[in-house]
């Protein structure tokens, strides 16, 4: 599913214009992005949690040459699905 598919779905199900539907989708994604950039967690009940985690620098290896290299510290986004979503996916 793409952003355009989400806009189309809102347009069909709710009846907003495509411009309004697009604005809503953009607003939601902008809000989520801003929240995650601040390092805050997003919890969507019945769906799951988005969490930004800090990873420390570590040593890695170039698989072609075998040379050791340092992998820099970075922040990564993780998603943990809720039990409701897990059950829906597995039809339990």
C-alpha cells in the first residue's frame, strides 16, 4: 500500500475530496515524523508501537575484503505490533 492508496481509501470511505484526503494523510505522517524525531514513542492502540532506539558504535567486517570497519552510532526505528494485530494476521 502506498500513500496514494491511503488517500484513495479515505476518499472512497469517508467522502472527503482527494485534496482533503491527501492533506489528512500528509498531516498524520508529518506529526508522526516530528514525534519520532524528538525521540518520543508512538503508541497506536490495536496496531502497535513505533520506538526510536539508539545503537552504539560497533566493529563490523567488510564481507568482500574481511577488513574490520567501525559502524557508527545511529538511531533506528523499530515497530512492535500489538497482540490485536498479531492475532488478526494469524487469524487466532
